[in-house]
C-alpha cells in the first residue's frame, strides 16, 4: 500500500492578484521557498516530496500519521503567510492513492479541519513503494551539440512521453531536474521498463540508465533507486557487460 499526500496552496489565485502586475518574481521566490521547506520537513520523517506544479507538491508519506501532518502544518504556518491544504490518499498503486487524495479534498472529507487536512481514516497495511530513477546516458554529449534551450526542449519531450507511458500503468512520473526523472510505481516489471527504453531509443536515438528501488518509505526507495543507478555507472566504467536496468530491494 502506498500513502500519498498532495499539498496545495489555498486561495493562491485570488491572493496573487492582490500583488499587482509586478508580482512574478515574488511568486517564484515563494514557490521555491515553499518547496524547499516542505522537502526539508518531510525528508526528516523519511518521506520524499516531488514537485507537481509549482503551487502543488506530491509527497510519498508511507508511515506518517495525521498527527505527523499536523506538526508539519504548524511548522509551515510559522514561515509562510499563505496556508496549504494537505490531502492524504492511500491505495494499491500511486495513481489510486492520488485519486483517493483528490476525491477526499473535493468531497471535503476531513481528517483534521483546523489544520486543513483531508482524507479518509488512514488504514494500516504493508507499506511498500517502488521508485524508478532514470537518467539520460550520454547527456554531456547532447549538451555539447545543442544549445541549452534545445536540450531543455528535448528533456521536456522525454518527460511527456515518460508520463504518457507510465500513467496507464498506474505510476506517477516526476522531472527532478537536469536529465533525471523519478517514477513512483507499484510493481512494474523490468520488461515494461525495457519496452519504454526501446521506444525512446527508436524515437530519439537516446539511451536511459534505470535504477529501481523498493522499500517501505519513499526516501529509502529513492535511495536504493539512486544506488542502483550508481552501480550501473560503476559496472560500465569497470568494463563489465553493459547493463541498463538494475534493482535493489530492502
């Protein structure tokens, strides 16, 4: 079971209009600061936050209680004028958890009204999350032959194609900066991942390295996924047979 918390700035649209036309720099500073603080507060509790839209952040919160969320809400209230809502969803897949979190918010089903926390009563179960960490192999050579903006355009196309491929497989894809992507999934096998790598190779002539990590919490799963990715590089540099997909589980 995966537990997902969707964090969204409340009353954001109307508030932005009160700032006048010369507001964009202030909004960007606010969004960046909010993401930094949310990542900090949740990672301390062995969770991992993913930027969805700049006014919305997804967090894998396996193992966190409503009380934990309340404590984080109180910390955020000390640092920001705007408040945020937290919608907690659980499910067998990340996509299902996302749907349940959103449904609770839209239906105004609250776990703690005072602190703006939505969700159905949390169920205890066997927590397990799979994270796939991908990066483009040879991105340095791509950057050497294309302008920075052309590289960004290519990365965004890859992000879109990755999201379209993995969403029907009940997984959520996030761009993590540079040429790095993380996919929050639930039991996707290596054959499906290899199928996506083949598609990218055919369409763009590009190769991906792919590390997979499975653990009870988001942060530990990401750690194992990145460790798998590092191992792929080590094997390649040592002259061992080339390997594109590697998985670690704890």
